C-alpha cells in the first residue's frame, strides 16, 4: 500500500511515519499542498492523509482539487487536523 501524507508539521510527520512504518509498503510525504498535489498526480497513492491547515493552500481547497481531477478523484482522503470546525466535518461526512 502506498500512502501520501501531506503535512507541514515535522513532529506530526515523524509520528505518522513511525506509526505506519510497519503496516504499509511505502509512505510519501509532502510539506505543503503544492508538493502533495504533484506527488498525488505522479504516484496515484492508495490513500492520502491530508492536513487541513497547510501553509500554501487550504486543505479543503486541495481536497476539492483532488476530487475534481479524474486522475485523483477515486483516491480516499483522510483529513487530519488539530482544530475542529463544522465546515471540515461537513466535507468529510458527505
């Protein structure tokens, strides 16, 4: 299984890398939405873990971009955030 984790916080990246290292085949990481978008298009991962608060593009905007593109629209995306908001919950519950 190939997982892409898009996260700008180095501590969170290390935590997920350690947590998933024994359960998946490969983990790709990106520190911003632009890099994550490029990796998603190039590698078409089995799963994307997406931080909702990225420095360059909002996580919800990247999610919309992923779901509108034929190459990436079928890839499951799990939103990750330390902050809760009703707008994020609505997107992921529909």
